[in-house]
């Protein structure tokens, strides 16, 4: 593969990180400055991500700093997802983060004093996620993933009340312990690779991939096990997922969008980038990953069925949907990787949309319990329409984008003869449809508790519904015209696939 030196991978990390530092430095300049820098930083990062994708599609890969940063189609796809969803989440937060009910509960002075912290950490969070997707150094990959934990943990506890602090502590504790296993796995791979690669080359994943089959079986399998536990914890893979529902429930909704929409995808990227190196030599790893994926998707949707809290329901559904992504990537063939990456992209879109929809409900009603809501469809037509599109998309209902990626994963499993996995995935899809459509109907078209309860409810501000409309449009576009993302997905899947059919 042809490599070209480019500053774009470095800019993709430095722009959001620099914006975050600038926000902290200008903490006394007022909300217009913090919000403006965050929006401009997010949009500039999205532009850089688009330029990187265009250059990668033109052929080859991009490198910076003696190949310490390396961007192929897979990296470019993840950076584009992070930058796109991140930009919309920042725009959405402009009005949401100062919602009236929150100001009354936490205190206007406290919220306004912490606003630069929110926007500064959000931009640093985006920067560290992108760093994890462009680094070629296996140890720096761990460092970047751990850096996202620190930034996002402080955002989970942003409200600084009892529930927020408890969720933030649990989040930091479980993820830090979990990610430590990934550190052990990365160090083990580096130590084993030094026998075959000279000096710093033993740290570069592009070089390690060429000698992974020569690493002793026991060492390789131990490293894979450590990586699955470590990065799997961050990705919300069962049974390493308990942090996820609490974090989503207590974090500000824009943070929930980033956690579920992009952060867990970055962790799956780290898992796939490292573990896939060993699949050609030991295909049994593929069967293990697919079995773990099936367990994840079933457990996640069964837990979602039991929830009355909208944010916890979506959190558990994220666990389930990550099972689909892991299943596609674990199959290891081109078709499986294509389906897994396509679903990763789709999940980022419709899960961000669904969390924004729930945030709009919270903004308008100050409630998120399904049993206490109803009749919002006529009061919030844009939100209800967007939420229904997201619910149908995540359920794999045609002609929305989730259908296209799920059917690809089903076909990939059938191609490998894994009919048991395809059956489990299809049944999980039906349960997802029942769960999300029932929830959407109950909240927006079910009987309200009383007319008085919905009398003062109205649609959310444009800065909140415009990102939802954009995401809803993407759900429809990728379902009807999926070929628009084929060139990038094709190259990304080819870069990751290591097994034949």
C-alpha cells in the first residue's frame, strides 16, 4: 500500500485538543466564546476528517511523525464518524446544557460556572478519541483509550450531584480496571514482537501485523484474551458492560450521544485492530468472538426490555447493538467486516438520533420514565418523527440503514456456515423492533396521564431539532442509497478482513 506523508492525521487530533485548551484558557470570556470555539473546533475537525477520507480513497494511506500516526481507510472511517457525530452533539448541547429543569435542580450559578469545563472536556474527549484511531503505536493506543476515559469520566459526573458523582466514580473505576487488561495485552504483544522486529518497529501495528503469525500460540491467545477483556470493557461488550447504563443515565444527554454514538465504537476499533492480526493463524478466535457477540446482543436486548427509564433502555440497547458489530468483525471475512463496519457507522447515526430524541423529551417534560409519559406526538412532531425513524432504523426495518447492515451480517454468518449465530441475530432484531417501537408509541402516541400534564409542552429549539433532522435524513439516505459509503467501507473492510470465506 502506497504511503504518503501528511499533516492531516496530526491536525485531526490537535484541532479539537487545541480548541479544548483554548476554552479553558478563555474561561472568563463568556458562554458565546466557549460555545463558539467548541462549534468551530468540531466543524473544523469534520472538515479535516473529510479531507483525510478523500485522500485515502485516492489511494494509499497517510502517515505522520515517522509512521507514529497512520491513517488507512479504517482509521479514516472512524475519524469521520467521531467528527461528524461530535460536531452535531456540540451544536445540540448549546441549548440543552442549560435546560430550565436542570438549572432549578442543580443551580444556575453552578451550571454556568462549569460550562467552560463541559465544552473544554468535550473537545479534549473528541481529540483523544481521534488520537486512538490514528495512532500506529500499540502502547499509545492504550494510552489514548485511557485518556478518553479520564475526559469522559469527568463529563459523566458533570452535574456534580450525588447520582452523577456515583456514576462517574463507577465509570472511572470499572473502565480503568478493565482497560488495564488491555495494557497487559499490548505490552505482551510488543514483548513478543521484539524477537522478530528491530527497535521501535516492534511498537508499530502495521509492522506487528506481518509477524503476528510467528508469535507463539500461548502468548498470542493470552494477549487476545487480555485485549478482549480490556477493550471489550470500554466497548460495552457483555459481561464487561455494567458501567454503561449508569453512565448514560446520569451523564448530560450530549455526553450520552458521544458515549454511545462514538466512544464505544473507538474501543471496538482498538479491539478489532489488534485482535484481527491473529485471526489468520488461529481461526478459533473468530468462533469465540462470534459467540461472545451473540451473548452480548441477547443479554443487552433482554435487559432493555425490562427498563422504564428511557436513557437506561437506550444504554442497554447499545450493548445489544455492539454485539452485531462484534459479530461482523469477529467473522473475519470481507463480507463480515463490511457488515460490521457498516453497522458501526449506522449505529453511530441512529443511536445519536435516539439519545437526542430522549434529550428533547427531557428538555420539554423534565421526565424520562416511559410509564409517566404519553401523548407527546402532537406537541413535539419533529422529535416524534425523528425518534420513530431512529427506532425503525435500529430495529433493522427496511428501508432504513440498520436493515442494510444487519442483512449483510446475516449473510456473512451464513457464508461461514454459522447459522446458529445468524438465527440469534435475527431473533434479537425482532426483540429490538418490539422494544423500541413499543417505547416510541408509548411516549409519543400513548395516552397522557392528563391533558394538564401536556398542556405547556412544545417542540424543542432549532439548535436541538436540526441535528436530529440531519441524523434522521442520514438514516433514510444510507438505507435507500447505501452505495454512497461503499468506497470507504470497501477499503476499510479490506484493510481489516483476514479470513477467507
